[in-house]
C-alpha cells in the first residue's frame, strides 16, 4: 500500500497557520459578538471556508488565519494577520440551517462622520513622511521631546500612577501608538488590547506591541468585550472625533468593560472659554517678565505635514466642555475627576516659550500641584473614572 504524504512545505504552512491562530486563544476568553453580545468560538481557516456563505468566500484572503464565530448572530469576525476585525459591517455571514436574528446595521447621519475619520487616518494620519514621522503627529502633536514635545510627554506620563496593573488593559482608539511614552501604559499589565477603526493604525501598532498583546478593529461605541474584563483603560484624544450624538455612548461602553476598582483615563481636548484666555494671558505676562521670547509663527498644515499628497482638509472634531465631562463622569461613578492635562495648546506654548524645556518642566510642575483647580482653564484635560467595587445606585 502506497503511503500518501503531504509535501513538507504544505505541512509547514498549515502548522504556521495553527500557530498564528493559537495566539488568539486567550483573547477568546474576553470577547463577545459586538451586536448580540453572544459567545464567540475561535475556528481555523479551513472550518471558516466551509462555514461561510458562498457569496462571502472571496473575502477570505491569504492573510486570514481563522475567525471568531457567533452561532447566535450567524457572523464570523476574521483574524487577518495580527488584527481581528470586529466591525459588524465587515463580518462574514455563516451558512446556517435556520436564519438567525441578526441586528441590522443602523444608518444615520453619524455614520458618515465616522467614515470620514476612518478615511482620514487610513489615508493620511497614520501614513509617514520622509522622516518616518506620522502625519497626525506632524499636524497636531510632538515630533521630539523638546519644548512642547517635552510638555506633552510629561503630561502623558502622569497617568501611570493610576494604571496599577493586572492582566488586561484596553487602549481605546490607540492609533499607531505614535509616541514612546504610550507604551509605558501597559508596563504593569500582562496583555494590552489596542482597539481602533483604522486598519493602518493597527498594523503600525502591532509592530510595537509584545507577543501577548492584541489588535482589534472595532467601533468603540459597540465594543466586542464582556462586561468588567479590563483592569485598566486608556483613551487618548478620541472622544472629540466621535459624532457628538455618540460620544456619551462611547464613554459608557468603555466604562462597561472596566472591572471594579480599576481606572479608565481619557486624554481629551475641551472647549476653550474665557477662563482659559485669562490664564493664557497671565502665563504670557509672567513669561515676558522673565524675558521669554516667542517663537516664529506656526507653519501651515501642509508644510508641517511634509507636503503630503491629498492631505484631507478637515477632520471631524467636537470637543466638550469640562462641565459636560464632570456631569457624565459623576453619573457613572462617585470616584471621578476632571483635571488639567495641559493648560496650553501647542501653538500657545510655542508662541510664548519657543522650544524651552525649562518652561515645559515649570508648567508640568504647576499642573501636577493643582490638577483639579486648573482643570477649568485647560486646553486639554485628564478625565479619570474609577469604577467602584459595588454598582452605583
């Protein structure tokens, strides 16, 4: 009898697929279907190809190693390389004996705003210029820990004292993890889960993560996680880019997946009002007394971004007031605070202090000493929600 053997290269490819899929087994302990909240089961590529509707087979590309499937909703969420795609609109339909009750996609005016944000980051924000710098950072943020860059870095590191550690940390709208200090947030956690709309962002983030970390493409208004599974959460400069009608939903969803006695921290732009203008003028006057000179005028967006082709002209943005954040945080937990993250915007800092590292340290020390008192006058706030051990009545 002749023995039939599988070629070595085919055995190697099959083994590699199993290894690639196996690393997602632990993620399976905390994920659910984002639409029905039903359990998910991890299946391999071969079973997935047998189970999906014929019209969806073409969508199982060479990078798909398997999927998380929901028998209740009749959907499969593909594992594509380092990323699991939990977007309901991009899920694969399963062949079932009876038609499941599937939540139909809700279409409203907010969908276009979300799509525009996603396109902005996929096609521009998380692309890099000739210097290897993300255009998002070039336009809005820091490119080196000098002057305003140091000011930002120091403010971001303040959150570390609230992230006390555990097994799971969620990084909501993680982007590409654009700055090195962002990696420190998962120092005390076994696993970090980066969630983002942008596939470009997640592929960039995956290059910087540990082997125990995960990337999930998902809508933070409809998270694919069980209640109370994360011992810490962070979301940087996210809520203002969500349609205003869904911003509260996003905050509540992130709070839902937070475990008791854990912190959920937001970095956020806030509406700038009269109090901010008064403080800004006071800082400018003090700087003038000690002889600080303003820097040259800011370069326009296109130049700062390195002259990127087809740079989008606008990004959806709707900042909330500190009062809005206090009201929402207080409705979720009595253990909440809205504090200063940074008093000044990038342009304001540079206009007064140029690239002064000393000014960055002085401002950071001032903000660290009076975080709550200065929150009302800040350009950016840190919103900290600590979930109590017993539900709020």
